[in-house]
C-alpha cells in the first residue's frame, strides 16, 4: 500500500473541488471506490449503497466546515490526509482533522468541558474517559443521539454489533457514549529468531535450568532480561528489556493502562476489576468512588503497586538501553526495530507498522517476514486468574453537548465514514488498529497474518477480552491522569522510594475525589469517600488490596510461542 500516492491523489480530488460549488457527489464516491477500495467487508454493490446513503444524508450540510481532532498515530494520519479530503469530495463537508499529542487532546477536551466553548466538533479521545463522560454528562450519549437528533444522519449500515470495543465505551447505565475508531493493545514483543536459536537456547537452559520461551510471569521475564543484556549477537551488543522513563504524560499512561493490572493490583473482572480497578480506585455497589489509598479500601499504595514500581525501576536501570530513561511513548515504541532489543514486556501494537516496513530491515527476514513475534504479556506475583492482564487503547469518537447540533451532525457523518464497513478494511491495512470483527476476519488479513508477527492471531483469539482500557471507576480522567506521571517520575528518578511516591499519589487522588464530592458536580454518580481505617482491615479482606506476599519472586515459567499460538487457534 502506497500511502504517499493515496494522499496525493486524495488531495488532488480536494483541490479540484475548490473550483466547484460544495455539493454531495456520488460520482466522487464511485471514483473513491474505484481508486482506493481494494479490500472491503462489503460487496461492491453494498459499498455503492453505503456511499449513496452518505451522499443523500450529507446534502443539507454541503458547504459546512467542521473541525475534529485526534492523537497522532498512523491510523489518524491516514484519516486526516486521505479520508478527510475524500469525504469532502463526496459530501461537500470540509473537514479539518487536526493531529496533536494525546495529552493535548485531553487538554482541549477538558477546556471545552470547563468553558462550554466549542473548540472541536468531535474528538477521537480514548475510552479511558468513559467514567468521566458518564458522570459529567457533557458528552452526548450516542444511544439517545442515534434515536433522536442524530437519527437522520445515522448510517443504517453502521452495524454496531460488528464493533469489538463497545463494552469499553458503554457506561454502567447501559448507554453508548463513544464510537471506537481505532484500537491497539499492549503486548509482549520478542525476537523469535533469537529465542529459537539452538545455541542461545542451550546457553539459557544451562544458566537458568529451564527452557527459553515466552515468559508467563515476571520472574521468567527478569531472567530473560538478565540473560540477553550485554550479550553479543551478530556482532552487536543487545539489551534484554526496553521501556521508557521520561517525565511526561505517557509515563503515567503505561502504569494506569496496564502495568499495575499486570502486577496484580486490582480485582478480578472483565473488562475491568471490580470493586478495585487498575488505578487502585475502589467503588461501591453504585459505582461511586470511595477511595484510592489502602486506608479507604483502595490499592494505589498497596503492596502490589509497590512491587510494580520496584520491578519497573529495576528493569529500566539494569536491562534497558541507557537512553530509554529519557524517552517517552512515541520515541520508545519504534526502537526495537533497530535490532538491539531481545524483548519488551509492554509494547503497544500501534507501532506494528514501524516493524514491518522501510527502516525495520534489522528485524525482518529477506522475504519481509518478521524475525519478531508478539504474545501476551507476563503477569506479576500478585496477579490472579480472571484479572485484567493488558491494555487495549480504544480511541473513540466523542460528541460534546456544547457542540451545536448541526455541527455535531456533520461531524457524526465524518466519524461514521472513517469507521464504515466500506472503508475499514483498507484503513486497518494502513494503521493496523482494529475495531471491527468483519475486518479482523477478512481474507486479506489471513493472507497478511504471517507478516504481522502474531497480531492477527491475537485479535482473532478469545484472549483479547483480557485486554481493556481504563474502566468506569475513574471519575475525572483529565484531573487524575497527570498525578500519575508526576509521582511515578519521582520514583523512577530516585527522588522518592516507590512507597513514598505511591503514598503521595493515592493521597492526591483522594484529594481530587474529595473536591468532587464536596462540589457535588457529579450528583449521585460522584465520589462518596469511605472513612479511613487501619490498612490492615482492608488487607485482610478478600480481593484487592492484597497483603504483601512473603515471596514476590515466583518460580519462573515460560511457554513455547508455537504452542501458545496453537492454543489460540
């Protein structure tokens, strides 16, 4: 797929449109299908019918200019550079699709919530904000929207049942608040060629007494990290671990996303633990947050959380490249493509595209097949069967109540276009961030699967349900999220011990919860803090928070990757 050619062509269509009145145009839709849609879950006849619906439904909005925003990843670059100009050519609606950092998206959204100013007509913001949207009711719930003000602009072929992430964007009230646009998971990444090299396997067996393979638990991961770090392979010194440590918002995400849940901090439950989630926030039977610190029944500063931070800082210091400590999410993600990393426990599949194309020759065979694979991340000593074990980002279309109805309607048309069954298979080949079951099962991905290192097998497996975004326990994501990177940064830099940093973090989270409770802005959905008690009371109760284990160093367990894949199939 040649993104440059596609972008140039799409922009040419848009330039041609400037000399004519803005109108909805089926001829442009046919040209789009001819030139851009090689693969689709729909037949050509069904594609034309869907495009005809967009032409008809958008006619009242022709000539309108709207603004939408998303974070900068390959999927959204394709939407902004290719699909937005095509959408304008088809509908006559001009879309400015801004690409900014994820932290900036949240900041803009928070500003719109606080001021009521319509900064953007739609946001692709993470479903991590589902608890915020449900409680504040400042985002339109799409269930009522599609039946009411948005009915005339809701695609009859939208097929919500085909979306794999709706449980992430549905509130406890059963209403849908966001429509998934892209999803990617954090998985374990490793050099399959090294792990199956007979000489390397024999050396590992001799040194550690068990077989080199995909680590099932953190003890095995640490052994493998130690084994590879400093080892010379093909004349290059390699490292047994990769991570990032710069003090910026992405440092917080990797802990609230899944690191804590992988350690075993929260409770059993899907898609998120209840009553204690992976942020360590406890809710009562009415989903009202009641505490974050162990003294109120939370787990943010409990033994499992301390163990998680200690493991993170130890591995970053001892087994990762020195420059990793100064990197953020965006900088660290593609680094394994340089060929010096043996494994990475927490690797976002959004970077798959950087591992399969130009610049990734160090981790590809001559025929373009990967020398690497991805698999489930290992779990920590506090983890129990049935707990969340990984994160799945679900960047999702969100319409704010402060957006005028006609602008929200036009933006909703665009949101449905870029997620439509006509478009989604092609978009997924560009960004590899899957939202539809029909796309995952498409024959073109069966053909491409051997080149994607396990990504398709993962998304086709029942295992994917254990990977989920932040759940509904978090009542105000924009206010709480910054507390994580600021305090984790103190621990990773050595300014504070993990326990001290987490004590500060949970206290600051509870201060936010207390302010929300006093203000009453979330009504009977908002926080209702428990009274503080002796932490031992909560540590002695079933579930989270768990008391400290006598031995956090489990017996290491590995599994053959090929056996793992067979179990998925």
